[in-house]
C-alpha cells in the first residue's frame, strides 16, 4: 500500500477541519444545496468532457494506482531478468516456463518467449501493451485534471448564485452576513475538491505512469537481450542506466560455474 497517499489525504483534510473548528462549528461550513451544486455540476462537466466508461475506468485506475505501491523497483527487475538470462543460457528459452514472477508485464513477456514467437513479434506485442497502458494512465490523469479545473469554477458559479439571492434580501440587513457565508461555501467546496483530491491524484497518476513505463521499457530491453543470447553481465551493465548510481550495487548475476 502507498501509505504516503493516504497520509497526505488524511493530513490535508484534518488540517482543514481543524481550521474550521478553531472558531466555529463544523455545521457552520455545511450547506447541502451548495455542496450539491459543486458535486453535481463538476460531475456533469466531467461527463460532457469524457465518456462514462473513461470516467469509471479513471476512478478505478486512480484508486488502484494511488493507494497501492505494486510497482517493483528497477533494481529488483534487473536482478530478476539477470536470473532469467542465466536460465536461458543454461537450459534454453523453454527453461523460463516454470519461472514465477509478480510482474504481470514480465509474465506476459515470458509467455510470449516460451510460446516460440520470433523476437520481432515479441517486441511488437510488448510495445503495444506498454502503449495501451500509457494511454489508460493518460486518460485517467486528464479526467482528474478536468475535475480539478471544473470544481473551483463550479464553486464560483454557486457563489454567484448565492450572491444574487443575497442581493434580493438586502432589505433585511441581519440576513446579509449569513447569506454571504453560505454563498462563499461553494467556492470552499470547489477548492477543497480540486486542491486536496483531484489534482493530487492526477499528479500521482502521472508519476505512476512514468514509473510503469520505465519498468516496461526495462523489461522489453532485457527480453530482447535474452532472446539474442547476450551475456547476463553485459545485459545487466546495459540495464544499470535505469537506476540511480546509489542503487547500482549488487545488480550483476552471480558468476557462472
């Protein structure tokens, strides 16, 4: 689990709630019509911008990617493909058939190799899979950035509606203060949704997409090297560029007997 995402979300929400409780009750900041305007308006704008399957897929991908840390570190992948390279040099490509891995992309690459497909077909299939994954991340990121852009605008729209209603009751001065507070709440709701939820999730999706693309490119490069029969040490040296210098220790496979 990516605990930092959850900690950040809870900490941001807690700070806002504590600020609300400093001089007023939480109920002071609760306005159901204003909340309905922001949530309903933002959802409507999102549906105008994107198709419903894209929106649903974006939410599933966002919560799966943002709250889970399922991606392997590149150093771990380099050590694993180093083992695969040694197996292929000793037993041939069919020696990979019984290899178990947690990485779904690497598992697909192994299956394609074991099935006896030529290197060109294996590379093309993996590149297509990587491209489709990147496109899914891109759509999900754009959905949440769209929500982040729409929510404050809809909040401002709700504020204008509230101000118009307030101006219609200027004959009662005692109602101006409460009416102004209610009008401003929709702006608060829009800013909260955008700055503490939608935009951070969009940034996290972008980061996870970059990490996923890097790992997939590493796997594609390693599989090509394995199918060419390259020396595991040479392959590891080439793959070391995928990790920072401080993580380049203990990447080489053990010396062959």
